[in-house]
C-alpha cells in the first residue's frame, strides 16, 4: 500500500495543474475575444481571397438570409418610382427565357473591369497588388444555400454609387425600356437601356451586392424587390480588396442555375467574347490511390522472439503486401475553370472567322440577343501611317431614339481600344453623326495609351481613322444593295442566280432603307466630301417605279433622249403627289418624276444640286423646261392682255408674275414659286415649326407665280370677258376665286380661309340663281325658362323604373 501512495499523489497533482491551466486560458479568451473563428475553407483552389465564407459569417447571416429580411441595422431607402415600376414588370413577367440575367451581370462586370483598367493606364497603383490586381470574373455556386455568386475585380462602387446606380435615381433608359417592354413584351433588350442589373429578379427573390471602391469602405446593398433596399457597412464578409460581388438567392423555380453545366452553357452562348477571363468554381473527379482496409492489430502483435533473418524476410514481404493492398477511388475536387478562350475576333483574319461567329460577336457586343442577324458587317485592317483593326455592323433595326435630339446627342456606338485595352465608347469623333447607327469597335496600335481622353480626342490620327471608317462603312452599305437581287434591274438573270444565298439577301436593301434612309439623307446634307457616294445610296419612288424603290442611276438609265434635268416633286404623300397638277404635262410626255415625301427631303435638295452631270429640277418651281413649243410665242402674245390684267387684280396677293404655263394639261392654272425660294411644301413645314419666327419667313419665301393653261376653256372665257370689260367686278371676283383655288391645289396654305369660303358660297348662290342680296331668315327669339326641380313622386317613379330595368338585365 505504501509504495503506491506517492505515485498516486503525483498523478493527482498533475491532473489538477492541467485543469487549472486550461481554465485560465478559457477565461482569458472569454475576456479578450481575440481568437479568430475557424474558416470553412482555408484556401479555395489555391486562389487566395476567392469567394470564401467564414463560419462566423454563416452564423451572423443565417437569420437574415433564411427569412429574406433586410438587416435591422442597415440604412433603408425607397426605390425611385421608375425603378419600382421596372422591377414589378420583371418580377411578374411571364417571359420564358430567364437566362438573360447571367449575361447582363457578366456584361456589367466587364464594364467595371474596363473602367479600372483604363484608370490604371495613368495610375498603376489603382489596381493594387496580388490577387486584387487580377482583372477577372468569378462565378461560384452554393447548392445547399441556393446561392449563385458572381464577383469581379473591377472599379467597385462607393456607397453613393450603390444608391444612385441601383435604386433612387433611374437612368434615362429606365422609362424608355419600360415603355418598350409594355409595347413589345420583350425583355431581351434590357441591356441596351442600361438597366440590365434588374434582370436578376427574374431568378432571385433576394439579392445582395457587396462592393468595395478604392475611395470608400466596403458596403452591402440588399433588396427583396419589394419597393425598398438597404445599405450597410460590411463588417462581416471577407474584404474584397476592390470590386463587386453579387449574391443571388435563387427562387425555387430557378434551381437549374445551380448546375455547373447550365452556367457553362450560358457563358458559352452569351459571353464567349468578353475580353476578361471568366472562371467558374467547378467540381472535378480525380483518381486517388488510398490504402485498402487492413487488420490494425496484425502488425502490432508481431513476435519479438523471431530471428534477425526471419525479421528481414518479413519486412520485405510486408512492403510487397502494402503495394498490393492500395486501391484507386474517385474523389471530387474543386478548382477555378476558365470558360472563355476565344481570341478577340478583330485580331483574327477575316478568312478564319465564320458567319456564325460574327453574329454571336455582334450579339455580345451590342447586347442585342434577338433572333435577327445584323444586315451586314465589315472586318478589315488598315495599314500605313495609322494602323488599326475594326469590325463594323449594320444592326437589323434602328435604335428607338436614333433621331431624337440628333444634333444634341454625343452618343457613339463604336468602342475604342488601344492595343487591346478598352478606352471608351464615347468617342463620337470616330464616325460622323449620320453613321451613328453603326455598331462595332476600333483597335488602334498608333494612338497613345497613357494620355487623357481630351488629349486623345485631339490626336491627329483620329481624323485619319475616321476618314477610313467612313469609306469602309459606305462600301459595306453599298454591298447590301449590290447583293440584293431586287436591286438587279436590267441585269442578266444568270448573273443574279450566281449569288449564293439569294433568298436571304432579297429585299435587304429595302429593309435597310426603311430603317436608315433618313441617315443617308442627313449624310448628303452634312458630308460634302462623300456627297456623291451617298447619293448613289439614295432610294425613292417615282412615276415609273411601280411602287418599288429606285435609285438615281436607274432613273438616269430611263431618261428620255434630250432630257437634261432630273425631275422631282416634294409633298406629304405619294398618293397626293400622283394627283398633283404639276405632273400633268410631264406624265403625258412620258417623263419620269421622283416623289420626295420625307420632310428632310426639302433640306436634302438644297444641298444635292446635281448628280452625274444632271441638274435637279423641282417641277413645282419656276424654270421647268419640257422640250420646245412652236406656238409658245403666239400664245404669249395672245394672252398678254389677260396676264397683265390678272397681275393687277392680284396686287394684294403678292403675286410676282402671271404667265403662260408649259406644265399643265387639264387644270386651268397653278401657283409656282421662284427657283431658289421655298416651295409650297417647305412653307408648310416651316410654319409648323414650334419656334419659327414668322417675321423672317418673308425673306425666304419664294415669289409666287401664277401659271395659266391657255388651252383650258375657263382661261379662254376669262380672256374674252376681260377684253370686253376689264372693270367688271364679277370677272374680278372670278379671277380672285380661281387664284385662291389654284393656290390651295398647289399646296399652299391660304392666308384668309374665310374670304375663300365666302367667294365659294357666292359662286354657289349664283349657280342656284339665288339673289346676292338674299338675307338669312331670322331665328324666333324664345325666352329660356328654368326647369322645375323634379318632384319627389317623379323621382321615386324614376328610381322604380331604373330598379325594374336592372332586374330585367
């Protein structure tokens, strides 16, 4: 007993000492609270600071996420009205293709990366160090929590940016998209209006946006799309360094987006040509050798009494057995897998790029993911003093606001790159305004990188780039016409049959003209250098085009022998112009006349004076020449007295001249304007201007000339009456009425419609043999009496009748 007492006491003392030390450590930890919580994942795929989640974060966020409620300590905001309206439409949308949300998020992430890379050209420190400097996009899934995360290391957003960009202040495109959405029901265009972020609510009912800008702290924006959002300083998530992470808590019906294969498919489909690496945290099965199950006690109970030789033999045997007992099993590992390896299209040879790749690149570039293909594209490399590569596209439809604030808008649809670095999409100096509908990009090796945008705009190379781009753009548009079978007028059918995809290209130029014809006309007005090239692209209807569009070249090919001028007329519509008295003689003599019915045509013809040596002549203006009339001198002399008298009679109407007409056949007379003044149609347009100055219009208004038809019986009879009695008031009234009628038929607006109406009524009286002095019968004066208020009995009866009627219905 005695010999066990001392060892037992020693053991008890050791145990008590250990327990005491452990208690002191726990107490110290409780006071200091300095122990870091363990990480769920210490390192993600060897990429530090990847989309990691601390266990402490999980604990703090569990309540908020599970209940989908905004954090209590966050600062609450209300969505701007237009944003709320937009989100309501998206959330309640029956739109089947919800895939668009991912492409919009990736597109926004790419834009953020472009911005930080541009800033780094002049300040390398903005990129930071280590992983923060990597310009990439990461996608990660959490199937257990039903969360899809997308992270970029772009420029990030400050607290003010989060409020402005994601909630309170709607961008100009918000209301425009809402209107477009309500009229077409197509959400596919959301990216073109700058509100693509809100497409996340197609698949998520709760969204978190974690963002860190170099100039601010890290913040969390969160919303359930219920009309409110909240922002709070982020003290629980892992620091991003810089950039934005978006977490989508997916709806039950959107669980398909937690599948890697689905996300890979969407990136391949929509975002293959994004200029930054896109990674996904992908699972992968690998073969791993592991020891087979062994009897743990087999080696431990080996006998110590064996001889040394037997021990050596046993060791060799044991090594062989270990090798034989290992087995291979499948083990799931995770790593970042890159999804977009396609080289930038503009850096490849056009011969190596397929039509399908051009179409996919167009959709990615323009954020237009409709089923329609671009009408045409041009991929080229310019060499010489200024070297650059470019890809231009003609969109299938004109933008909804193409001609709104045309001269006040600086919007450009060309992206400018310098040595593969995106610089800006706001360089309107790359293309003139009339070609602003073109989409594409320019990548220059000549322009400097590390300069300000203002200095870049003033660089001499931009003028050279612009000149070459305009030439290539016009060639591309001309090619649409050259490849359109409908444009082959008078050519051999064999030549037309040689074109490969004839059916697809049939009618393409007509489609182009209907969408962008106004831009070509504006180009003729604005660009004197390319005026003749643009004139070749003009299309219009004429008296011989049979309802189809025709060109100036086709018009000239049909001109009559000896015809020196190209005849045209302007007006409101083709149907109205076809009945115009100005065309009577021209149509009779088989001359072709062009119809210009677009308001911009009046301005166009002030700049397009000639084409291929042929002058343009407005048939509603003075100076029209149609062959020679051998009797013109005799007719002029025989009607000299009438024309002189008529001019005197119309002296109050500001008529400059009355003369014999060479353009009339069935109409007694018309009113034309001087060659260099406004036409009747132009006067109408100017009077319709909101801010027009009526006092200045008199200087631009053309002098009015009354042209009479000497072969018409009314004019002949009027001449006889004037010869007999030039002072006859009835004849003067008739002459005045004829002039006012001609004025209105010629397209002018009457200055005094009441006077014209009075003359018409007087003429009607005369034709009905009613005395000019006949008076209007006076109306009997009847005193108005106030109606008696309805009696109670009458009211009750009316109510009863109303009740019976309701019962019958």
